[in-house]
């Protein structure tokens, strides 16, 4: 079975995915910034006698990536699947967000998965294949006001992933995006948990106050309509067994509807267009570059 590394496993999608992969017979390295928060996951794994190992990983510290990958390969011999799941969100109008808030969201949601993927690719190339799965969001295909920083990070992740798959398919490395709607996870806790009309420490007398209060109110209301994170976990296990032809995987009925509306072309048509524009067919097929036009 596969060796799987998952980020952000202390709760939500990550915790559910770690258990789902382990129950399916895979060796799972469940990473989180503070393994003390992994007690529920560790207890569940012990109770079911699953091959699941908690590891410390702060996704905003790229210097730690290579040592962790070496440790996994030394212990398990390979690394087959990377699930980039860790993410954060800050609710607020763009003008009201501090530079630190914006940078934190983009560092965690965009730079972290890209740099961790880059660190994993040499191992996947050397072993002749692998699967990188990015947990994205409908915010990556449809930008909503009050969500600018998060949307920027997810749009960036979507574009980078779509480009990356044509670079690495030469070596049998597959890449996928999970498009998720609203789920019962803790990603909104920092913004909504206080119960106040606005997120904690929100700028006083903001010109956007009425709108952000509305957004917060709607987010709280819709939490009761949220899907179970196990839906995403089961989908991740399914994707890891797929042939890599599908790039975007909607995780729920809402995601399917939004994708159908926003993306008129299917993945095959998008792939054909992108390969034509980039002239990358030769690369994906493991060939040599075509001769310059003057030599033909």
C-alpha cells in the first residue's frame, strides 16, 4: 500500500483524511504544528490498530521540509502521496486586513503547499511516480467579497497546480485539486468563535463594518448546513487511486454546481487547450523538444 503524508491533521479534513487513508491500509504520516493537539487522532489510531504516525510540521517553515521527507523515506522506503491540506482563513474586507494577516494567509495556503510539493518531487521522481493532492476551495474559482486574501491564496494554488501537472506527468507524478464547499471544520474559528458581530480585533469604525457583520452572520448561520469532513476524506482516498486524468474533483453537491457554472470546459478540453498553448505535448510524452521552425 501507499505511504501518505498529510498536513494539518489536528482537526477537520486532515484528521478525517488521516484516519480514512490508514483504514484503507496505507501508512500515514499525520503532520501538525503541535502534536500535543493530535491526541484524539492518536487515540483513534491506537484503538483501531492503524499504521498512523504523528509527526511535527509547521508548514510555514520550509527549512524543516527536507529533513521530514528524509525521515519518512528512511523509515518507510518511499513517499507515494502528499495531501496538502493545512490552511487558514481571516474574515474581513481587504482594506481592513493588516499586511500581517494577508501574508499569513498567503504563506500558509499558497507558499506552504507549493514549497512542500517542491521538496517532495525529487523523491517522487526517483521512485517513478507519486500523487500530490491540493485541498482547494470554491474560493479558488469564485471570488467573494470579504474573502480577498483567502481567495487570492486559493486562486494561486489552483493556477500553480494546473501548470505543475504538465511539468511532472513525464515522471508518472499525478496532481489533483479538491474543490470543497462549506464543511464543519475549525477553519473559521479564529474569525467566528467569539460570537461577536465582528471578528476579534476588527478595526473600529470600519467603512465595511455593516457588510462584514452581515458576512459573519451568514457564515454562522450556514454552519448548520455544513457538510461532514469525512466526505472530503473519502474523496481523497479515492483520488489517490485514480489515474490522474481528472484535475478538479468537486467534493459535494454545492461544489459540483459551482464548478459546472464556472468551468464550461471539462478537464480534457482544458488540458488540450493548455497543451496546445504551451506546446508541452512532447514533454508530457517523455520526448525531446521539437526542432526550431527554421529547421523543419
